[in-house]
C-alpha cells in the first residue's frame, strides 16, 4: 500500500492498495483499513466488520481519495467480500455505488429488502446507519461517500438508480477521475471546490439533469466531452452537437464550459485528429496515403488536411513522413567502427 500527502487538518488524503499479488491477500484487509483510517478517517465513513473468510482472502486493487467530507474509492476486487451490521453504527452520509463489473448487494434500511447494484448501474442513497453489504468476486466499481447537507433534502428516503453511462454519471465519473489524479497537489481552495463539485454533480444525478449555470462544473463537463471525443475521433458525426446530446446539455453550455477552461470544442477535436494522423504517418509499415488519412480522420479532402497539418506542425504530411522515416532509419543503422562504444569492437572477448 502507498499513501501520499494527507494534510495536517485532514482535508485531503490519498492512498493505493494492491493485495492481488501472490501471498499478499492475508494482510490485504489490514492494509486497506490502515490506509482508510489514516488518509480518510472514520469521521467520513466507518468501515464495517468484515466476515472471517473475507479477512483471510481480501484481494483488492484500487485507489482512495478524500476531499473534505467526501471520499472516492476505485476498486477492482478479485475476491468476494461480506460484512455484517454494526450495532449502534449510526452514520449520516450519502453513498453512491457505480458498478462496472460484478454486483454489489447492499443491506436495505429497516423495513426494506436488500438492494443489488448490477454491472452497468449506479445507486445513490442516504445512509443513517452502517449496514451490511456483499460484493461478488471480480468486481469493478466506484464508491463515493458524500456529505449529507445539500443532498439529504433532495434524496429524502428515495433510492436513486440508473445506468452508469447516463450523461450525468459521465460527468460525475470524469470529475472523480480528475480528483484522483490531482488531490495530492490541491490547496485548501481546490479541496473545497472539489467537494462542492462532487455534490453538485450528485445533485444532477439525482435530478436527472445538469445545472448548466454552475461554473464549477465546467472542468467535469469538458473532461467528459473529451473522453467521448477521444473514443469516437474517426466517426463522421463527431461534433459539438453530438457531444452535447451525449451529455444531455445544450451546445451553448458545452461551448461555455470549454471556454471556461480556455479551449474550444472544435479545436480540441481537430488537434486530436491531427495528432492521430501524425502517429500514423510515423508508423514503420502500412502507412496510409495523405488522401486516405484525410478521409479516415474526417477532413474534407487531402488539401484541407495538408493545410491543417502544416499549420499545426510546421510541415506538410509528406514532409513529416519523410523526416520520420529518415530519423527511424538513422536510429536503426549500425554505428561506424570509429563511433562504436568502447569495448564493443570486433576483437571484444577474443
């Protein structure tokens, strides 16, 4: 397990755990619990009592980040886990479970049955007490703990469920991923903003719509849009309008979010396509022609592609391909005798 940078006031913390390596499972739960208590703390979420078979076989890999009263865990569990109800385990928080693979079964509130979150689904609810849960083996999931203040009045006693790839969940997932990569370097203002943004995005999930006048959500919206664009760069219908539809926002909202972080949607798409075309031009074999690359990456024709490429990289595609080939050939060519490193001559080892 590796931990980094918990602030003295406990406002942030991050740790990683990997008990999937051979021989590490018996101490895996201890390391996870130690990391949680040190970097997150029981005041955010009290870990439950795990069953004896879980204690002996706890094979989990993941990262956990804390920002103020919120925590995000990305977990990949090879083993199944089971916990028990804790008498007097009162809590007041909102929990979200986003399952990509496997299943997570949650103990229901008094008078209600268990609730199972299957692969491709999410569930968010208020927790008033620590309840038992069970996870399947080979689980991939994201678990969020959130402060109840603004969310409990919105949720009430409801359990909100839905698809994990909904527009609102894409935004929340993008923000959670950004927090994981930046939390260790965030200052106090950044930590507070990160928690506030998580809460706002969870509101969007609960309402089924995005608050397009909330400026703090712009980074999450742009990240989610970029993730979709990166996966669909070669598709002819990739456009700001398509991205806006996928994220359930207006085109104006999408443009405004990109502008807030100093970018433009169309510029991002064009530069990413040019980058992929540049990689293809440097490929050692099977290189497409300029016209084929232009068609593949959705440029109007070869001349438009050539102009855009030269403007961005300072060379035409043909010039770049020649220079890349020459550099590759020079790197592969054997050094002349007078340039060989010492001790590598023909007589070495004689």
